[in-house]
């Protein structure tokens, strides 16, 4: 069995608590390209149908025999939405038939119970995340029943210790519902905003007045949520640097604890709703870079810390603290403060990470229901990591989360000589060093403030699967 090791890095030289990322438009325009977001390594396109239910059971057995208990992270996928947002690339089911949700819940509860039995005795949850779709598509009563069922199947850490989050569409909840979510045990809330400009909202079929969103933010604070997060997207149709500046003013005034600023990946060949967006409405590359620069400058000037990729947080937020302390982690929900956990995921298309494996559930409701009707967990595909995978995963995690890598720590944790094992990768990094993206030392690889915005490019150097992938636009652009 592969043993996962988290290398203990030697003490690094002191750095500024809140360094400011450096924006170089020419460099970003020249080096931006398609690439993975590295919510996992190997990435999900490497998963195979040869990995199934029994392989997952074997991975859980390995966790149980490992001896030392460690907490769990739990992800619950609710795929339903009332309406379609044209930009969306999530696995979702757009329907107004609420009976579909009732059927889905009956199967989801069955899967949760099966997972709870597998992890009995080692099933304390310190992190819970509800994603979608739109989790609040469920009624208040349905959500309450689901949370009660989760507590019967798993043990949850106290509210003070655990991080229990839910994604919310402000158009689908009331002030009263927000207070209800807090009573049901959620202590972090993430609001989809994307853009406050009415013309942009119309172009993506998501009309969401600022007052409506602000009311939900205010209600979240009044209800006692520990963290309020806002999601934005740049590169949407009808967007411009001027409209983005207005949206940023409104976001900063709302004063969320965390802000995510995602680059819109326009891939209508893969996602049918995006075909409703007119190419004539799309901003050009120069405008998108200007919007990104505006987001970085405006948010850092407002006191937010650049966490990495597309995330910003207040200096006192748990994400910023975890990064300073070297505890930041990255998984399928983005950046996380809970690194040393197995991720158990329930629901259609959900992806989990247990031991040295990744697994993904069936992507369609029919396939998901069929497997559960056979009394099997609905695992449809996955991958078991070898030593090389675990090594590269550790390197990519360190670079994505800390922007630096200790070579001696890697050599201590894995049976390699770094310079010999990664000779080709180091040659590529030296070219990046000439562009000012990284600094290569005898013991450290450090990503510069200029290189942080191209961190995906840096991590792609260590992805041994990229060259073997079929050509074509499979990923969003790195910038």
C-alpha cells in the first residue's frame, strides 16, 4: 500500500505577511494557455472506468488499517437548478419538477448511510461542503432532514472546530432561510454573484439585483455565519473594464470575508448553455487582462490577501491564516484549511479522495440510481495513485498553496534525488526563471510575485500526463 507523506519543510526565510502579486500584462498575454486547475493530481480526465466500487472499498480498508485516525471532509452534491445560467459548466439538472429532488434525496440518503457504515469509528467530520447545482433548491424541510441524516451517519466536530459551508444562489433564498441554514449547522456561506452589471446579468440569464444580494449578506452576518464569500467571474459577455470597476466597488462595499474571481472559460463545444452566448458580446483578450488587473489592484488595495489562483481573503480569514502557517490545501472545492483529511463525496458526479485514490460517482441520475439499487456505492471511475503520482501531487500542492517548494523535504519524503528525477522539469523551470516566474536555488523553488498569476503554468511542468493527452481545448486558460 502506498503511504502518503506530508514532507516537513525546513524553515524558510522570513517574508512579508501580505505580499502583493505583481501584474505583468505582456508576460501574461504571452504565456497564458489552456491548462488544468489542479483541484487534483492526477486530474479528473485521467480517471478510468477500470477503477470501480471494489477498488474504493479496498481504499477505505487501507485507511482503516492505517491505524491513526484523522478527520474527514464531506462533500454533498445537489445537482438541481430552477433556471440555467448560460456561462455555467457545472454538472447540473435544470428543472422545476420538485419531485425529482425528492427522488434524488432518497437515493442520496442511502449513499450517505453506506458511506457512514464504511467509516464507522473513524468518521468524525471536520469539513462539510454542499455544492451544486443549487443546494438551496432543496426546501428548508428537505435540507433539515438531510442534515439530520448526515448526523446519524457521521460524527461532526463542534461548530467552533468544523468548517461547514454551503453555496447559495441569493435569488433562491430569503432572509429567514439564511437563518434556517445557520440553525441547521452551516457556519460558512458562499454567494454566487458573478457580476452586478444589469447588461452582463441579462447576457448570461442571471438577473440578480445588488439589493437582493446585499440583503442575503446582511442576513448571513446577523445569523452568525463565520465567513461570507462572494464569487465573481471576469470575461463574461458584455463585460468591460468600466463595468467591472463598478462591480468591484459594490463588492468591496459589501465587505465579504472571501472573494473568488474566476476566469470565464468559453467552451461551447463542451457546454451547451454557453452556445446561447453571442461571440460578438465577448470581451477580447486585452479587455480580460485589464479586468484581471483591475480585480487584483482593487481588492489588494481594499486589504484583501491574494491567496492564489483566483482567491482573495481578508488577512484574518482562516484561508489567509492557513497559508501563512503552511496549512493551506487544495481539493475539488478549491482552497481549504483542512489538509490532512480524506474526502468522502456523495451525490451524482461527486469526486472523492480516500487514501491514495480518487473516485467519481456516476454522472447521470439513471446510472447513479441503478448502482445504488444494486446495493453498490455509485462509483463509476477513478484512479489509484502510484509513487510518482503521489510525489508530483505533493509538489503541485506545495506550489499551488505556498508558492514555494523545499527540495530537501521532498527528497526526505520520497526515494528520489530531485535533480536527477526532475532533470527535464528543471530545464523547463530555468526557462521560466529567465522570464522572472520562478527562482531556482539549491534547496528551494520559489514562485515570484510576477509568477504567482501563472502558477498553473508552473505546476504544468510537473504534470507527466499532459504530453499524452489528446490535443484540443479541454481546459480553461491559465490566465
